């Protein structure tokens, strides 16, 4: 997709900020093996052409390349061992009389065959298959290693990859339609035009890579890309199809490449790599869990403690203190002669079984010997999410067993906890409770043609007042001290209600802004059901009332939800006032855990601009809290009315800060990359929707993370 200089700059700011932010979190990722080599396009390959090689499964790469008048920033992800995807943001200076061209593009590449001693690896790729087609092309490429250090690649390309020394398409022997390539209907961009794939002239490309040392690789290639558009604009000179490069591995996750391209240009590429499956820091600096305290033989039959006055408040106080020292909190507790139930709040351990295991160890040190059964109930926002029941004898016997993690999971019972709070006692200090913080914030904007970098900085005051279980008030106020993000003055050209495309006005007028102020109630309507109602200033641009119900059995991979909202657009100054636009929105949602970390989600309903449609999302979630995903929204707004980009789509990332810091924390960094921010397919941004918090304590997710039970 392409940004012209007349386009509103908000989406560019978010896109570049997200790419740079993700690049920053990749920097500490030293605990990883040598990564792949990436091209100027940010895909696995030689210099400017692809190869059939694949990155390691789940490898995430942020690359930046520059040569001549072209700069490209790319995020690439190895979605499966064979399938890779890339998102690219490019700037081509002096592209036309209108000035620079800003272009967004998506790539997909699938490795069809693995390399064997007798055959090469073979891959098929689509380059810039969604967008205006500036870089559009398709290819089939083969790669063969002739020694551990010497690799040859060769392939055939179409589209842009057939712009130099092209010849008649060999696929024309199958069907005459392959002989010609239809002109691309650029329009608003953002459309998938599969009718042109692998059509028109074809051309050959190839190259070689030689690893001179473990860190230094020399490359040479013959490219079939003539850079016709750039050459016609007079900003690029294509003198030769040959490119030469040097790739140096600065450290395990950082590669620096230098190139001599097309007989006329010098360039460089920087790649930052990480793999969500591995931590950035080996080991960790978190505190070790308390050891299990075994009971003395015969002690389990002693019930004398049940007759001691005040023993239960004392046990509750001891449990609360030990949980607090381990980064958790005691919500409620019920103690019987042979069984106890504790409700905990976990704000430290992103791997939920780690919190359960540490809580169980604490209970062995606090509770009398006769208490054999522990039921641990995690609570978020005042609602019980599941009930994990463990036998104390199993905890004592399995702590140091070679397969203790698996055996403890097999013997645990994970069930619904809808009625678990009945009869539970709360400490007097639990509710009400006020928490708050005051600190700096920094927002940066990039890629605005008028101002390459814009920055806002100031102070943020945020707080939360827990009134009673499931009831709380939360809010956040920002005071801008310095900044120029609001100086952007590109008006929206949207022809549908402007529910998101005037974000620049909110940034300009919200010097002192009420980011949100809400009253929320979370509750359990019944077994397998969860509910939420939130009212107030829901987000920076809308206030109103949001309600949600989720059906999610503990052991089910399927969840169903319904959300109904009444929203009123807020004033640009983000104070207490509202504008003259209101809308009722709502969605029916289906969530499914496909296994192996793949989560699918479909949301169908009415959006903020009054349009009807559906959003399709697929995420790959890792046991350590990482997630990488993509979404697309199609509504009854026509592509022309939607504007540039044609429909809403994007990528989203969640990075656990424990991956970087090497110590346990529940905090995460989240980024969403939208090629464009338009009004069609826009949803209300409500905090703490139900599914993510509920899913994390249910069987599929808990099973995937149970290996950390004894950590």
C-alpha cells in the first residue's frame, strides 16, 4: 500500500514506531543460534534476490536497508517451518513529480521441498501481493548446498522479477492466459489481485554465497529486476544485473551487510533477529521458590489445631505474607480440617503454572499437616478463572522427580471455579484498595513527509480503586510537556463517519488529556460463563458503556463471546465533553485454539462507523508469552469509500518483558502495525476484554506451560 504526500500521517507514525519498537526489543536477544541472512527486501536470500532457504521456525527479523534513493524497513516472521511472511515499509525518493513514494507491501513464501543430498530445496514466493504493486512479483527458486560453506541458488521470476532480460512465459504451454500479464488496477491499493500471478514474461535469476569464516559470508548474484520505475524517474541508474555483497555477523542476532548494486549503487542492510521460543537471557534473576516442606510421619492425623482459637486468621496472614514476598497476593481463603482453598492474584508470573506451583509450595509450609488437598483459584479483576486441585502428598513426592512436571499435571484437577468464592473469607485490608503511579511517558512519530520525526513527552498519572470483588474504578491522565505530534495538519478525506481518521486532532488538542476513566464490574453469571460491564470514558476517542459475556469451558479449545456497546465520540481535547456522534456497536466472537500455539478468532458485527462485517485473526502464541499475529477486517464499506488500503488489516505483536529482563514480570510490550488507519472496520478499544485473561488459566494453555510448575 502506498502513502502519497497528501495522505494523513497518523498511520505512518504508528507503523514506523511499531517497527522501531520491535527492533529495540530484538536487540537484547543474544541467547540464540546464528540466524539467517536477509536481503534488501528483508526476506531470506542473497543480496536483492530470494533463495529457497527458510529461517529457523519462529525466527522474527527486523531489517533496514538503504541504497541509492531507496530505504526499506521490514519485519519478517517464520510462521511455520515452511511458511514465512513479511511486512515492508519503503520510501523511494524522487519517485515522481509528486516527490517521494511511501509504500507498504506484504510478502509470503512457502518452501515446497526440503533439500536432500540429491535435490535442492524449492520455494514459491509472492512479493508485494497486497498493495499497489510497486514491488509486485512471483518466483520459484531452488537452493543447493555443495559444501557446508558453499551454496548456489537459481530461480525464475515474474512481474518485477522479470523486468530484465525477460522471455516468453513457459507456463503458457499450459494455458494461453499465462502469456500476458494484466495491468494492475492500483485503485486505492490493498487488494489481492491473484489473476495476475505468474503471468506475463518470465526471467531467470541466481547467485552464490560462500561462508569464508563463521562470521563472514561473501555473496554474488545475477538479478532479473531492472528497477524500471526508479530508472524512468531518473533517480536510479541500472548499469548491470550483477550485485556483490559482504555479510558480517556482528553478534548472534545482529548482521551487517554491505553491497554494490547494479553497477551504480553502494548500500547496506542491518538485520536484528530473535526467536520467541527462546529467552533472551539464559537463566534469570528472579527469586528461587520456597522448597516444599514435607510432613513428619503420622502428622497428618493430628487435628488438634482445629480447636485453637484464632488459628485460621493467623494461617491466612502467614499465607498472605509469603505470597506477597513472591509477587502475588491472597484474595480469599477457606480452611478446613483436610482441605483448603486459596484465591490468589498473580501479577508477576506470565507462565501461569509457575504461580500455581509456587503457591502450592507456600501452602506446604503454612497449612497444618492434616490439610491434604489444596485448591488454588487464580483471580483476575475479582472473578475466579479456574480451580486447580492438588494433593499435598503429590507435591511432596514429585518435587525432585525426573518427570515431576508431567506427573504433577497428570494428577492435578483443573475445573471451573464459578462458585468457589461462596463462603470464602476476605482479609479486612483486601477491599477497598487504592493503587496509583506517576511517571513520564514518551510518544514518537516517524515517516511524516513534512517532519520525519515528531515527539511528545510528558507525565502520566494513573490509578485504580478496587471497591469490592469484581468492582473497580480506573483512570489515567496525561499532561504533555513538550512535543510536536499535534503539529501535523493533514485533514481526513473520509466519506464515512470519521471515527479514527481524525486522530491527529486528538493529539493536537489533548495537551491535558483524560485518557480513560471507567467503572467496571466483572462477574460469573454461571458455570463456564464470564461477564463484564464497563462504563465511562472508555478510551481516548470514545466514551459510553460496554458489556460482554464469554462462554469458555475450562477444558475446551472453543470459546464464544458476545459484546454490545453504546459509544459516543469524545471531544478532541479529551476532556469531559462529547461530540455529536453516537453509535451502537457489537460483535459475536468465536475463538479456537488449534494447538501448537495457533489461535484463531472471528468477530462479526457492527463497527464504530456503523458498517457491518467481520474481523479474522490468527495468532501464534508461545509458551513464554510471545505472540505474533495478523488480522483482516472486511465490512460492507466499499473499497472506494474505505479509501487508500481498501480494507483494514495489520500485524500485532506481544513481547513479554521477562524475555528481555531475565526476571519474572507480568508486563508485556504490545504493538499493532496497521498499514493505514481509516474509519472502516474500526472497533472500540475496551480495556481488559475477557478472553485473554480467562484462557491463560484454562487447560489448553496451562498444559502448554506446565513445565514451569516447579520453577
